[in-house]
C-alpha cells in the first residue's frame, strides 16, 4: 500500500477517534452543566436593581495564547453541533461563552496583548448571537425551558456588568469558594 494512502487512513482514524471523544464528553458536560458541577469561580457583580450578586463561571485551563486552543475551539463547536435539543444546545453555548469570559479575565490578569482580548470579546459576541437565535426557538413552557430562561436572564445581567468592567479595564472581583 502506498505511504500517502496509509497517511490518509491514519488521519481518518484519528478524526473518528476525536469525534468519538467529543461526543462522549458532550454527554458528561451536559449532565454536569445541568446539575451545576462545572461552575466553580464566583464573580461578584451588580445587577440592574443595584444589588450585589454572584455569578459562577466554569474554569478554563487552555487560553487563546496556547497552541492547543484551536483544538479546544473545534471541540466546543462540535459540542454545539452534536447537541441533541435546543435546551442542551443553549446550556452548552452558555457554558462555552462563560468559559470565554473566564479566559478574558485570566488574559487580563496575565497582561497579554489587547488584540487577543478583543478577539475573545468578538467571539463572545458571536456566541451571544448564537445563543439568542437558539433562545428564540426554545419552548419556554417546559420546566427545563423556564430554568434555562432564568439562567439566560442572569447571564445577561452579568454580561452587561462585565462588558463595562472590561471596557473600563477594571478588574473583576473573584470570590473563590
């Protein structure tokens, strides 16, 4: 067999294995997100009523300045693509968007180039658009739909607050448990 054919077969095998891992991890992530086991970092913010609140963000270990970040982004996109229903897709999109905010906070702390932070903010905006599109078709009468709607509203308040902090180059207050 020719060497290039062997290479193609090996690449296809690796891609199939990667997609299998992504699908298996999606089930675990949706389950963990449903039962709030992923969100460990509390960030204080002030809601629309002027009350101090806490929003929990998931941890993010691979940042955009890491060479493995494109693989993480591919995984995230596959998670969204393979999500079975609208509620799970919204949960996954919220999780990914929240991870991106945590990444922005970590990037700000480490003092990286502003262009990397701006790219992340643009990705957060794109994720917000995808979330809003999915939210429009959500059946809000189902109990899960009501819970996701509440989570979206809370996330909206948090994001308004965080955008102001980021634009003003202020530090967000993390409250570790």
